[in-house]
C-alpha cells in the first residue's frame, strides 16, 4: 500500500491567493435537527469563484466562524462529490456551536478550510473497508461513507459498525436504518440502552466484531469516536489481524489556526491540524499523548 | 564577507541617521531592566545591556494584533492593513537572533503567515555581541553564534565595533550614515580576543546529548510529577521566551454589536484550558502534563520538524520562573536519577 499522503491544506488558498486566516462568507442553506444536541447544517459559500474552487477530502475539517463569537473546528460530514455545499454536523457544546444553534436559514457565517489530512480515500480503493464509529464520530465518517457509496464499485466488502448510547443519539439514523437492508453494505448498529423502537443490537460496538468476517490481508480499518473508544476498537481490529498501519483514526483536538502554528492541537510532536486529524495506528503509537 | 570598523562614539549618530527613514527599535533602560523600544535619540540606546525583559521576536509576532475586521450581519471581512513600515531592530543578541530564525521556520514555512511575513520582510536587523550573564546558557543548544539572520553584526572590540555586513541595504546605510574604516589585522586580533573572552565567560556547556531520546523514554516517569507539583502554571516563562510562539485567536465585538475585530494574542501552553475541547475534555488536565508538554515541544517536537532544539539559552525564564524550573534543570533531571527528586 502506498504511503499515507499528506494533503496540502493551503492549496485552496494559494490558488486564490488567500490569507489563511480570512474566512469566506457562507450562508446557512438548511438546518436538520438530528438529536437533542446535534444538528446538521448545510452551508453554501457565497463567493462564486471560491465555491467553484472549493474541494476537500473526507476526514478534513473546516474552521467555522460565528462573527463576534469566534471560531471552532468542525469536521465535514458531506461527501466531496456533493459540489457547492458543505455539511457540518455540529454538537451544541460550546460558545461557537451554541451561537450557531441560535441561527436560522439564510444567516451568514464564515468558513475557512479545508484543513488537515483526511482519510486515504484513493489508497483505500481496491480494498475491503471496515468502518467503526461511535457517538459524534459518525459525523466525519459519514463523509467517507457517502464518498465510498458514490464510488462503490471501487471497493471490496464494506462493513460499517455504528454504536451510540441510545437510539435517540444515533446520528443520521434514518439513512442508516435504510442501509441496514442494502446488500452492498454490511451495516450493523448497536446501542447501550435500547428503547421500545429498537430492533438492532444491544451492547458496546466492540461486541459486533464477533459477527463480522475480516480478510486481514486486504482490509483497511477506520475508527471515529470518543477518545475512550479507540483503545478497545483497536484491540478488536488487532485480534482480527489488521496491520497497525492499516488502521486509521481521526483525532479530536482544539485546532485554532489550522496551519500548524498556534500549537493548540499538538499531539506529541505532531499537529492534528496539518499532520492529522487522521493518523494511522502506527503513527499514533509513536505519538505521546495520542491515546 | 565585508568587514568594517565603527567607533563606539559613532553609534548615536548612526541611530539618529537611521531614524530618519526607519523606525528604530533598540534596547533602552527601563527601571532596573532593559526593553526594546522605538528610539529617535541615539544617546538613550544601551548596547552593552545584559538582556531585555521581552524578546525582540515580539516585533514580528505581536502580543496582540487584529487580523481581520468583520461585519457579522453580512459576513464581510476586511483584512487588517499589513504592518510593513520600514523598521530596524538594533542591538539584537546572538541568542535572540537565533530565536528569530526559529520562529521564521514556523511562520514562513509551508504555511506563510502574512502578518509576520510583512513585518519580517520590512525589518532590518543589527546584531550585537554580548557579555554572558550567569543565567546565560546559549552554548547549551548552540545558539551562542549566528551565521545568518542579520544585516549588520557588531562585535565589541574595545572602543569600536567590528562590523560584519551581510546585506546590501545594511552596508549602504553604514557607509552613508557614519564614518567607518576597513578592518585591519589588529582589529581581527581584537576580535579573536573578544571571542576568547566570550568562550571563557560562558564556560563549559551542559551536555545535551540524546536529550530527545531520554525525554521520550522517560515521558511517563515521576520526575514530571515532581516538576509539575512545583510549576505554578503562571506562564511567565513562555511570556519572556524568545522561541515561544503559541497564540490564541479571539473575536472582539465593537459597541455597535455588529462589527468587530478578529484578534490574535499570545497564549501559553501552560494555561489550564489550552488543550481543552468543546464538551470539556482536556487533553492536558494537570500542571505536570502541561509543563512537560512545553519542554517536549522545545526538546523533541520542534527538533523533529525543524531539526534544531527550540531553546536559545537566553536565560530569561531562569529569572522569570519563581520556582526554578528551567531548561538546565530539566536536562539535568532527564539525565539524572529519578529517585533523588533533584529536578
């Protein structure tokens, strides 16, 4: 497999001779409440030229500006193939995300990005893919899932394991509910605490590993979720004999500048904003403070 | 190399001549200490100063600066006019010059910072030799000499300065504004004497062989708990450090509630919420983890990326830290026995 290529986050800016700190004005075009705390926002960059040049990889993130409040790093949920629009799945948990939840369709925010190294989409082609997400980790993974969906024939078996605390907290539940019955995706959902509507699995996402078959020679694993989840899922993937450099994961850190300068997102000797947020397990093992 | 000899009594004339076309930033006395400040009067400049409170890097990465002006109603963003006025940093010590070269790597590397770049490119630097103080450890990480980064470099050879000219603009200013003469063999011998005295004053450098390796291997050991238990998380070390460059970006709103500025300000990785993410998870919740991270960045992370230890041994943190945490002690702690608690 090829080396995990670094994506030059500043390329979009250089093409437009931009200042990396300058956000583009973007309009909220749709707001879809997903759970009690998470909402899917769809944005459209107002400047036509910028919008035409805008491109990204699944796993990259944007700096979202609410002018007068500040900026917050949010991973992109839509697939790169969805041109002209950017979807961010946002949890209402801070000042910026709180202010965003007060806004309505048509309101203007600022966006800059995309930043960081996303999932190695091109390198994943031709392989089986095992995607595991928990909680809000589904947000960045959805971009990858949808992108794989768009080019489904380029991949082998695609297995998706999703976990949440309860059915109400499953992001994009409607879409994934339907996908459970598709033949080209092996999607299994599980919750810790079921309710009367639930007909899926019950228990931690790691339990689902008993139900799947993995070809270790040809599979790439991807993990997205809360920090506590990584260690246990990696253990399961290693039990299935996935090589350490074929397990990818996305790290959540406090990226402020997005270009490896402010130091807020340092993970050991690397930066989540330019070296990550996606790292493979081998890299993560060699990073202090990674897990 | 282009060498000149400049009499010390010519310095005020030189500075006042420079001040006609440039903003001259030079060390002046402030109370019992020294600071870099704009000067127009040459007599105020003290070139044999021990060190300054705040390093001259503050003239490139400002403690606080507006990056943008925004209008929250329509999302209109206007970039702040870049500060590119002609400026001269006069009298920069070797350690601080090396520090500027280190921050250059960060702000003028793969991702250029337009604000830093504008200031850096419009600023000339005149370096000056120094007499090491007790807390100076520039030789610990090889920052006791400079090979580049200055336009002019003055070495004290008694009643005159031995001047190295490395840029056309610097050489022209020197030739136009003051009287100099060609360096003679006698001047070179005086230079040799200065170098010998400088080496003697510094003494032997602490051995820092394999510090990154020791740092990584002893990352989880108790010595950090010990150092962390003393650290006050006050951030004084990072505020005076010439190589520290952590910053925060915040929005300030005008009184009208609609327009405002996006401001960049100095931050410190020792601050308690530095690595906290939304929702409250803090990746470095303890003082020990934060002070360790600060040194890890200097001794491991920066060298891993840029090939050089990010400490110039200027000694500012040796006096700023009220509990005696400094690079020499960290190096000694990493090399020494953990059980002794001698950090």
